[in-house]
């Protein structure tokens, strides 16, 4: 077996165990089934199963208990971003997770906008302007997928313009979850119209080069997004 094949099988074990835990077939707080039993269930060697369990231990999903079998940790104790995002995408966690995502974006993206305002180039501004035009065009033809793609790309320009590699790396694992959440909200015409107005305000603030103005514009956008999510999607 090549190294690539081994890594692929180990990742399949990690994903499979996470799916079993998230679905409740392996219950939090309970001992993990014996290694040999799990290896047989997933059709892998004990070594591959052991590697998968070790990776989940590193994410806080599985806890080693001296003298007995490993324990499955409650989801609130998970520390690995990949595991948390996988759980957040499950049906039972969507409402809570969508709000948590917005709170996280409020913290990350307002700061990113503040830094980006002072570091953006004319090329960044031109790219944002073109993406805003793409959002308008997609809205007119009720192309939700195209609208979401342009929306995400608009925010990605700001993240890149902030010139912080750690910020970029932190946001990358959340892209899939962001796309799912945006598709859910952008299905509403009113929400798309609100988003267009807020994105235009963010672009204008970025043009001024004022970090304070950009931060405030992004905060307004995040608050509007939260209000729309609660009202249109969650019915509050």
C-alpha cells in the first residue's frame, strides 16, 4: 500500500467514525467499541484504525482513558475545526451552527476589513466591484448559486487583502459550511437585496482606505445577515 493510499484509508476511517458519532450510532460518553471490531466494520487493518482513532484524539473527539477503552467525548468538548465543522453541517446542528458561524464571522471579518482597508490595492477594489456586479446580475436572473459564488468571492478578496496568512488558513476549512449557509439564506429575494446594499457599503468603505469605516460597514453587514437569518430562515 502506498503512503497516499494509507492516508486516504485513514481519512476514510476518521470521516466514518465522525459520521457514526454524529448520527448517534456511537454515543457520546460511551466507551469506543474495541479496535478489532471497528477495524472489521470499516474493512481496514488494525493499524489504520489505530491511526484514525489517534487523529480523532488530537481533535478532542475521542478521549484516552487509562486502563480501559477510549471514551467518545460530547460535541461541546471537540477542539478540532474539521470535526466541529462536520458536526455543524449535520441536520440536527444547523440552526445553532449557522448562528455560531455568524458570530465567528463578526469577529474575523470585521477585523479583516479593518486591515484590508489600509492594505488593499486598486486591483482588489476592481475585483470587488466586478464581483458586486456579478451579484446584481445573478440576483436579476434569480441565480442563487451564482449569487452565492460571487458573494463568497467578494469576501475572499477582503480576506486576501488583509495580508494575513493565518487568517486565510483559518477561514479555508469553513468555506463549505459558508456556502451551505449562504445558499439557504440567499434563496430569499429580500435577503439578496439586503446583501447587495450591504456589500456596496463595504466596497465604498474600502475605497476610503479608512479601517474604522470598513470595520463598521462589515459589522453592519454581519448584523443584517444575522437579522435576516433569524427572521426569514429560523422564523423568529
